[in-house]
């Protein structure tokens, strides 16, 4: 009996060693982003050692890299059943939830992870990012600030907190973080784009243009940078230049609805009313685009024409906007602006 127990123990130990070696080889493949090649090794390792946390986490990571988030979550959960406070499984499970757009569950598991490991700055940035997306800016800010105090050079904290400060219009705090981020990641378009947006939000269009051009030197078809350059041109009232840049961005793959609406806005600023109407109507012939409808309403107010026809046309646009979302703040503001100028619109809306 003792001999059989000893043999079984030795077999389990040998299997665990084999599983770890397979996991190590798989991790090397995961590191070079070859999850499909890593998976068979990990499944073999799992047969040898079914409750091995390293294997289960690695399988979760593999499935997550392949965007199979539900399956990834199951592997992380299996790990947590055996090892409830495994930091890698907790972090990975949150990533899997985030990948499947379940931010609420991601926030819950990352909160639990921070309760267990209060100085895990990698989880902090994940949690703060999710809270920002959910609109909880106060808690997000506190967590980002704690994260950056623990690791001042962490690019995720620099980017997340810098962008959050921009959103809060605390530009004096945002600038140093985003500038530091670009120094650390000089070839990262997202990092450069964050700094460009920082300049743009302050209407420093010259500095923003420099950053957007820097992105295009790295990636000549970067749509975000093309759109940013066009927006800077619009900010400088160079509307013809903006139009051409948005046309170029559309060719590169920018959403036609967004690009055409912005081109139409530029045409409206230049009082090219027929062109503006044509672009807005092209967008609206495909979908009920809210921003194209707003533009169309501004066009009705701006271009010359018979007052009664303006009211009829405006009522049609406003009815379409109210049908999309009767409580939308922007829609209500646009309606009140129009009604201030044309109080008679109420009768047409009710009709």
C-alpha cells in the first residue's frame, strides 16, 4: 500500500514537472504572440496536471489573445476555484470580462484583486480605465494617482491619468504626464496622439499639428492623425484645407459618415450651402446620423430662404432627432436655439 502511494506521489510530481516545462515553452510562444501554437502544449500540460494554476492562467491568456473571452474566463475561474487569490487569474479574468464588454464584472474582480494586493499598479490602471469608461471619474482619478505614485514611469498610468486630466480640463497637470509619455514612447502613435489631443483641446493648433504630422511620419495612413490635422485646420479657420484632409482620410478608411459630416460642416462655415446640403444628405440617405441631422438644422438656420419653408424643413429634422432620443441633451439644446430664433416652430413640431 505504501509503495503504491509512493509511486503515485512520484508520478504526480513528475507530471507536475512535465506540465511546468510545457507551460514554460508555451509561455515563450505566447510572448511572441503565437497563442495558436502554445495552446496544444498547454492542453497536454493540463492533462498531466489538471489543477495547475500556471497552466490554467496560461490557457486563459492564450484564449484571451485569440479573443475567445468566454472560454478564457472559464480557465481563469477554474484557477480561482483552486487558488482564490491568484493575482494573475484575477487580473486575467478582469481582462476577459473587459474584452466581452462586461465592464461591471471587470470592475468587481479588479476591485477584489486590489483588496488582496493593494499595491498592484497593473490592476490599478485597468480598474481606473474601466471606471473612467463608466463615468466614475472621481474614483478613477484617485486610483490612477495612487498607481503613478507607485510607478511614476508606467505608460498606462501616464496615458490614463494624463487623458483624464485633459477631460477634466486640468491642463497644467496633464501636460507633464503626456510629455513624459512621449519621451518614453517616441514611436508610439497612441502616446503621441494623446499629446496632440492635449494641445488641440487648448486650441494650440500649431503644436497639435506637429504631433499629428509626427504620427503620420510613423504611419502614413493613420486615420486618427489625418482627422486631427483636419480638425486643426478647421480650428485655424482653414476650411478648404480641412475639407481636403478629410477627403484624404476618407480614402484611407475613415468612416464616410463622420468624414462627410465634417466636410459638410466646413462647407457650411464657408457658406457653400449647396455643397453642405449634398454631403449631409448623402450621410442621411444611409443612416439617421445624429451629427448630420444637427448640421442640417444649422444649415436651415444659416442659409437664406423663405421662413415658412425653413420651419417645415426644421420640423422634419427635429422630429427625426426626437425620434432617435427625445431626452438627448444636445438635441434639446439645438431645439432651444432654433426656437429662440423661430418661436413658431412649436406649432410645426406638434403637427
